[in-house]
């Protein structure tokens, strides 16, 4: 079996499920930078067991670097750096490049390399040098090639859902009956700048006849409520946190789902909504939304950070006919069939075989 070392930042359930399955087909060891949950709900953090070899880096930043270099220097068939933006992993990549040690770089979707800003140039520099790139989605792979040249890329279909869950979801889909205004509009995400919930709030104010439910702000729910109240918005309900089995009921019962991201690599909530056929309105700032919608439904992708553009995309959907809404729902279900944890594992194993 191939010996794989995978470096990542923290424990999250969707990635843990992926590692659990991947470890059945290779000798996998995962290195976590921290065992802290950050802004995530602790119950959600511990909802999946880590059934694979793993280690948490301990001590100071310098200590973590020393531990990581020691691990990277050992014999592995494949070393994978799982995050482009963490200081520990950036230094690890520079070390590997300095000593000509081959490694793979994982990118969970779009990484927004474009532009001539210092930040964009640094990101392009940091991203260069990997032996192979594991990239979520074809759109992100195309943009990466534009940014850093003709590189060896293995595209994988990023997802938090198993094949069995996808089957279950499409047999209990969102049912679009009674018109779009008879139910609520769903927004899911943490109240962090890159998530764009402030943009969604402003759009909600421009659409007072539509009821919105915001789910997932968790520890920042108080701040989100304060912003809602300061904007004098009365059509938004804020629900701090729900476990996945509870959240799925909201996907099924909403009129449509809104993801107002400014910039995020992927956005697994797109996979979740699509698996039920729940109509999606998003932005060009979500890698998953671009992957799912850009080719066939670009009218439902708003400009990032643009309230009027998001409002226009929502209005465009509301004005579509019932037949068009149902076609959109069916398209999302069909598209989501190819995005499973199992398929992601298969794509990774294909990449490992070529090493």
C-alpha cells in the first residue's frame, strides 16, 4: 500500500469522513496543526470518529515547524500539503522546494489567483513547485492553469456526502409547489466577512415580501442579529446552529437557497442543497457555485460583494416559470450525483497510482 502523509489544519467532519475512507486503500497518516475547534460547534467537531493514523502538532509555532519538517523528511510515497494559506504549511512547502522533495498540493476549489496585487503574486509564488495538484472542480483547475502554467492536475469532485446519502436525498427532494413566495429563503453560513452574510441581509431588506432564515452564525449570532436590527430588517430569522440532520429539513422545505460568498474556495452547502434539488442563488465568489452553475445557469451567479447583483439574481429566479424552476431542480440533482466522498477518494487514488 502507498504510504501517504497528509498535512492539514484542523479536524472537520467532512474531511474526516474522506480520510476514513481513503485510509482503507492506503497507509495514511494525517497531521493536524491543531485540535481546537475554532468557531465551529464542538458537537459537530466530534460527530465523526478519526479511524486513521493521525497526529496533532504541539507547542509553539517554531516547535510545530520542527515537528512537521521531521515528519516530512521521512520516507513517504506521497506527501500532501492540504492548505495553501496556513503559515505552517507555507513554510513546509518552502522547505520541500528548497531540498527538492516532491509533494502534492491540495486546493479545495477556486483560490482567486488573478490580479497584480502583492497578495495575488505571493499566492501564485507559493502555489508553484508541487509535483502534482489535487484540485476540487474543473473550473478551479482551469483557473489554476491560467495562473501558474501547464501543470499536472488531478481534478476531484469535492463533497461532504456519501453515495448512499446522495441517493437518499434525491428520493426526498425539495418539492417546488405553490409558488416561490409561500415558503422561506434559506441562507447557511458563519458570520465571517468572506461569507457575505451582510450582503444577503441587505438583499433581504430590498425584498421585504420574502421571508429569510439565516442558519449557522453560531458564536457570531449575536453580532448578526445586531446588524439585522441596525438595518431595521423584519423579514430575517436567525438560527445560530443546527446539526446536519436538522439542517437538511430546511433545504427540503425552503423555496430556494442563497450563498452570498465574497470569496471561498468551495462551499459544501452548494453540494448539500443541490443533492435535494433545492434551487441555488450564489455568487462568482464560491468555487462550488461556479462549478455547478457557470455553464448552464450563470444568471443565478451574482457579482461578489454586490447587493444589487444578488437581489437581481434572486428576482430572476422568482420571475422564472414553474417549469423552469422544476428543470433547474432536476439539473441540480443530476449534477450532484457525481459529487460524492467515494468519487473523491477514487480520484485521489488515481493520482497516487501515477506517482
